[in-house]
């Protein structure tokens, strides 16, 4: 895995070197005329059929490697935010010299075909992307994307920072000014990342913490906290007189105190002042709290068109290594806020430290068409590796000019390929986390299911490990990995499967270590009983190839038997074709896993007889005359599968089963099929039956799946080597059950009690309490407790079933309510913990009887396990309604917190590890580049100039 990370980093490093060399050779030309490929305008024509300016012909072709999006793999193109002039001289010059990156983009892709998007985000705002692709505006004709707001850009451009935002809410800020101020705060929040900390104070003659709970402290700038503060911004209103001195003292004290706790960034510190004026320069306050070291930078934002107080605000910024800017309209906000990033990047630029950064996992939503593909085809999680690009021109060294940031995206699935799934066992998995404890990759990082439908988590990049490995309540595993330890840890876990409806209880051994050259730590989870031993077999290549070429054979598409990404001519090959070509010598350049392929050949040979058996069953019509059994299947620990259809493909009741549309039931990158995993947890030789759950609100499944594990039962500690099963029509299965239930072993063949009796109800339920058979067909697929609450309650009391609470969602999975406000798509967020109940039968229970006191009657029942299965027959007397006991449901239980507990949760700080690099200040930094000019007013010039000059002479 370390080799893969290094390879991606080197691709980015080549881009940095090329960009800095190209800029060094370029001389700025204010009159430069240059026709570049504008990503919005390419291939666009006017009414006369002529190409628009900057919209020349740009060949685009669908490319499978890029999700079949139309791209140009020979050229990049350039996106410019809608609020910027696309022929501004600064942009045109930047686009011109960065054109040289095209060659490096192509070379990188040829060298490493697993690369996807590569790009250069300019400090001027334009975004050069490879391969070139057309960008489509939204319904309002706007492209709001600004590369400088992206996490990868901010992390690469600046060092971690602690920020206090002061917002003037005095009476003069009423109306549009307050609206602009709120938008300015929101834009500043956009520029903060998970390694930053912040708080917001509104001030007039009093101080008002925007979140009163967080008085005197800072919180991590993760998405959850930022959105929480945004909601509180709407509650601000203007009145009274602004007492800035009081606010400044509070901000300085808060930064000092928080720094002493050791919890913050321990790097850069800043105060962001948003106001429509300041009557003083407050040099006495700065002299007491910030001079001479000036450890806290002051950034001032003058709101409105008036400039009467501009001189004081300029002086405050310049005297404290900050920056001054004036924001007159909402349209000015974005560009003016960005200025502070240039200032904070100066020390890093002067140091010429090209720190490599890696982001957390996130869902790419840069392109609208990519977003639509994610909605249609499923989410693609990725991480970004990025590096800053600096100006190396001698005259700009002291100014510390950041040119931009280069980066490339890495799909998380590429990381999984470096750890072969077949070596981890049935339930084993690999995962990785960041220095903040957030997940980079984990099999539980997936969509949630709300009201039966997939619902995207509002944010994937701030999902903490404790949210998915929630049994680690003391964060032992999480904190050890954050601190880059190498060790082992064990705990009992409860893993939900089948749309979260079922739970598997097992003990996991966790092995973990750090990944060199990255902020990540890697973990591997192996379930006890699986993954420790590996069965090996040996057959000849000729035998294996013969049986591998049968039409019923397939391999796991997402497993890497052979690396087909290295050479372009291999990219269209399936894994099965690649193996055949590798073994026959047709493709000697293919890089393949010899050990895995040998095991695949063995599985193909030893499983070949079952194909003949299935064929004989299909030909023997008496065995399946009513075509109740529709499909038989086998899977092995190598991702090898055999499938036999007993009906035509068009006659299958469940068309998605064993296809890519039903990912939970096929081998994929992070888990074995559900029928395989559940069978492996059953007693050897027994079958597990289930009704597949639909993602729709109601369970509409009309099939039953049955599977069993194949294990060598000898003295050796043999692993489960395969699983085999069938899928049949539900109606066929139920008919078989009713027929069997009427067959009694008494001498006269008569039953003392029968499901035909009017006084009893008969049910067939599985080990998770779901009904497979009921006299009321509409109850099929329902949870037994919803139908017979009193009986289920008694079974829980008796210990026949156990109830678990699983998937404990912590505070940064949120409720979403999308609303448009202030030209911004916002989410109304509310923290919640949710407990999901799940039920599992006790294996030792073979038969149990019981009765329930229902006030005025007794309700009796008997439950009996069906031999060699996970099924139970339950017979319940129906003469007693027993309304005393309510239904037991599987509805999630949302935990609402009182305000004091919400506050404690906001204040809590989990252990995190700071980035190793910090560039807060540099002695050669030119602090005069601060947005203002000395001597603009008599007061700053005459009264404070001696002190001012003394400061700058240090």
C-alpha cells in the first residue's frame, strides 16, 4: 500500500516541478491575447454557427476509465468561476504558462493508468483539469465551483490555524450590511478544514457567542460544526453600539487560553474582524496582547461602500501581519475572503516546503454530470493527494507568492486492491483512518437506508472511526491508530447486514500500523474462526483452464487477479480473460497474483462435478416440475463462482440476484456475498434460509434464498472453503412447508394439533425473527414482534432471542432539510444518535413452550427449531388477543438530547494528531503586503507611526 501512495505522490510532484519551471520562464504581459479552451464554452456556437470566443472545437469521447463521461485524454481545459472575468490578464497569463502541464498530465496517465482526474487550481481562481471535459452551468446559468474552497487546496496552501471571527452587530450594521457580514462569515467557514479550530463572537456593547455553549473555547472546523454555526448566524440582528476593544480582548484571551490546552492547531492564529468601521486603531490593545511577536494575525473586512473608517482598519491589519479588504456587495465576498489565504501561505512559500497532503474520503461532486452518475450508478468515494506550487522568481521570494495547488484524485477502491480480499477471510476487511480519526476507507462507509431508500450521508469526509467501530466505546482502537501505533486489539462486534435488518455477532482481531509518508493509519480486522488458516490445492494449468472456460463460471469483478491498469491494451480485459491470457502466455506483460490464480484453478477443477449435477437436475423434470427452484449457485474463497439457471433468464423472479445490481450478494472489493457470510456463521452442515429485503418501504420479495457452507471436517483447522445455495420462489417454499406441517408421525397419521385449526396461528420465522411463512400472506417478510408482540416479548425474557442495539450514529450524521437561502444551498442540521434494534436467536434452544398472562386470559405458544436450519416453527393460540403488550418493532430509536448534553457533545474533543508540518511565520515575510498603504490618515500616521515602524523593523 505504501508503494501505491508513493506512486501517486510522485505524479503530483512532477506536476509541481513542471508548473514552477513554466512560471519561472514566463514574464507577465498585461496585453496578452490567448485563446484557451474554456471548459464552459468549448464546442459552443453562436446563432451563425461560429464557435464562441474561448469555445473552439474540443473533441470529447466517452471513456470507461472516467465513468463513461465524454473527455479528451490528450488535453486539459480550464474552468473559471462565473463571478470572474475569463479574460482577466491575471487569468490569461496563468492559463498561458500552465498550458505546459498538458504534457505532464498525459505522461503521468501513461505511467500510471490507474490515475483519474489531475488538475491545477490557481490562486487566481481558474481550474485546469485533465482530462478535458465540458462543464455545464446549473439551472441559473451559474458555476459556483471555486477550486480555492476545496479541502485539498486549503490543506496544501496553508498550515493549520486557530481562528476567532468577530462580527459587528451594532445598529449601523442593519439591513444589507448584516447580510453581507453573514455571508462573509460563511465564506470564511468554507475555507476552514478539519485541522483548523474556530469560534464566532458577535459584538455590540456586549459580547454574544454565536453558540453560547462554546463560551471561551474553540471547536474543530469539521463540516458538522461549521454547519451548526451557520444555522446560528441567522439568529443575529443588529442593534446598539459596537465595543470593539472588548471583543478584541476576548478574542486574544480565548486564543491564548486555548493554545495552552494543547488541543488546537498549535500553529497559526488569526482574528477575523467583520465590521462597517472602527473609531480607533486599538494600538494599546495590540501592544498588550500581540506585540512585539505578532503571533496573532488580524484580518479586517470593511463592510459597505463607506470608507470613512478604512484607514483604522487598514492600519490594524498591517500592524499585525494581516490583510485589509473592503466588501461592498454580496458579489464581492468570495474573492475578498480568499485574500487571507495568500497571507497565511507566505511562510510555507518562503520556506519552499512542498508538503504532500492527503484528504479524507469524500464523494466527488465537482461536475454536475459526475454527480448525476453517482446518483444513478452509486457513490464513488475518493481521496486527493495535493501539493502547493510556489513562485521561484527572485523578486517575489519575500512576498511568498503562492501560484496554486496541483492534485490528483485516487478512488478509495484503488487502495483496497493493495490488500487482497481472499487473504482476509470471509468477514475480514481492511480500513484506514486520518490523523483526525476520520475514515479514509472502511466497508461500513456506505449509504444509509432511510424509509427503505438509499440516503446519502450529508458528508463522508468527517465520519469518525468510532461511528462504525462503535463497540470500541473507550476509543482504544481509534486512539492507538491516530497515534500511529503498531499493535493488535480484540473486541466483540456486531455487524449489520442485509440492509441493516440482520446482525452477525463475532469477535474481531484488529491489527494496525501507520502508512509511511501519509497522515493515515491502516487497520486489518480478522474475525476469529476465519482468515487465520488458508486452504491450498494444486492442479495443472491445463486442467484448471479447461474448467475455467465453462459458461457457468465467473470471477469477482472488483478483485485484482491481474493488474489490467498498467498497459493500455489490457484495460478492456475482464479478469477472467486476463487470467487465461496470462496462463497461456498470450500476454507476458500482465502482472498477476500467482498464488491466487493457482487457487482459482483448483476451485474450478474441484467444483466442476457440481455443474454436471445441476445439469442432470435440470434435465430431470420430475425433480423441479413446477420450476420452483430457479437458480443454484456456488462461491469459493477465491471469488470464483458457478451459477446454474433452472429457468430462462427472463423467467427469474428476482432479476437482480447475483448481478452488479445486487452488490450485497456478489463478491466485491470489501466483502463476500451475504449468503456466503451468513452460511459461514451457521453450524456446519446446516442451511440458512432468508427472504431478501428490498430497499423499498415494503418488502416485495417473492423469493427465498437457502445456502450452506462447505468445510473440511477433519482434525485440521480447515477454513470454510466455499458456500453453495439455491434461490426458489416464495410460493413454492411456502407450499412445501404447509405440506410438511400436515405430516404427523402418529400411528394413525392423524395430527393432535394442526395448523389448519382455527384456534392457532402457525409461523415459520428465521433466526433474526423475520416471517417466511404465515397463514396471512401479507405478513411475509415482517418482523415477528410486529405481529405477535406478546410472544416476542416472552421469547426475549426467556432468552430464546436476544435484542441488540447497533449502528450507533454519532453527532455528525445529521438530518437534512435542503433550503435555498442567500444564494446558497444549505442544510438544516440537527445532531442525533440513533439506535437500531436487531434480534438473534439463541442457538441452544431446540424447543420451548410458554404462556403469557394477558390480564383476563392466557396466551400459550410453542417454538421449535427446524433441524439443520436457521428456522423456527412457532405455534400461537389465537383465542387470547393479549392487547396488554404492544408490538415490538425494528424502528430506529432516535435519542434526543437536552441542551446541556448537546453542549457537552459540542465541547468534547476526541484525540487527534496534528499535521507534522507547520509554517506559521517566517522572518523574511513582507508584512507590508497587507491590502493597505501607510500614512493614509493623520491619526495612524502621526500617533502610531513610531510604534508601527518599530514593529516592522523587527
